[in-house]
């Protein structure tokens, strides 16, 4: 199962890099200015920066609390996007 959200922002690359750097102290992370992957305990996180949006994909582990997983990611991104938070996440 993969859960995705398109998060409207013109700062997608900045937020992607900030979140990846933040979590790189605890988890395995690979990223550049356009894409990022985080091996999070609840499952993997993949992000892609586009000019007008940040695409966020979650692949939760079978035992993960999916609602909590979505909330943790959204809360952390909102911290970095404090000038435009709360960001709208349309999880699907």
C-alpha cells in the first residue's frame, strides 16, 4: 500500500532537503534538491519537489499506524513551512 499527497508550495525543494537533513541524524536518508528517500521506522517516505508542489509518498509497514505516520510527516513539514503552515495534505 502506498499513500500519496500533493502538497501545494513553491518551496518544495527547500522543505524536502530540510526534512531529509533533519531525519538523517536518526535514519537512513538519501536526497538531492529534487528527490528524497527516508527509511522511517513506520515505513519508507519518498518525496519529489516540483515547481508548485511537494509530492509525498508513504509506504507504511504492515503494522504501522497509518494515521499517525501521515500526521508525523505533516507535522514535521509544517514546522519547516511555518511561514505558510499548515500545508494542505490531500492524502490518497
